[in-house]
C-alpha cells in the first residue's frame, strides 16, 4: 500500500511529512497564506481502475518558492521579478493582478488517462522552471521535462499517464536569444 503525503518544502530538500502528524503546523501555515480546503483527487488509471483520495486537512499551495498543483485545480499565483527569475510567490483566490499572476490549470479529461497542464506567463520575458511529479502508485517525486514559456504567453504540457501531483520550482527568466527548450 502506497502512503500519500502532503508536500512541505524547505530550501534545501523535499521533505515528505505525514499529513496528520503535522496538522498543527499546517494550521499555522494556513493562517498566514491561502491554502487548499479539504479536497479529493480523483483519476482514471491506465489499468482501467479508478484512483481516489480525500484530503481532510488543508494543504499549502505555495511553500518556500515551490508551487504544488493537483488534478482539477486552476491556481492563481502572484509573483515578482527577483534578479534573473521570480520570487515572492503568493497564492490568491482570483486573478486580480493579471500582469503579475501565473495561472496553472492541471486536468485529466473525463474518460481519459492522459494529463494536461496549461501555465500562463504574464511577464515580458521568456520563463523556465523545473517540474517534478508524483504518480498514483508511488510516494517518490520524479523529474519531468517542462518547456520554456514565451513572453506573455501560454505553455501546454501533456503526459500519457495519470499524475497525482506536480511541483514547480526555480523560476528563471531566459536570457535574450536563449533557446526555447523542453528539459528538466
């Protein structure tokens, strides 16, 4: 049986923390920032079975520069340019500041196994970030490629299998003339 965890992240490593063991810590975090309400992840699996998990505890959306997204979510993340990239990430309930709000949409269409991600870059520079994913049959985070996002444009990513959670980090602006690449 695979154990599932909320992801709380620090600056040096990914730390998997059992959800109920750290309930008080989660409550404290969510008093200071926007967190998810209790939610259910429901996915069609490649083997024809259905995966479903209910999270009774609230969960942070942003933690130490990392952004987590679950299937079925559309997230609005305000960010500010810092040096050669982005920082000061803050999850918000609606896109009130479209000139500084990243938009993440992650879904699995009904009756399909494959997963679709759309990310909107509101900034006037091309953007690149790293992505890791957690599948439904493992508690490990796996690297996955992600493509650069054009200036004030959208990125579309596709995976042929179900994904339980995606995490995004290290948001960097591309230098002028740098190649647009799809890699980790």
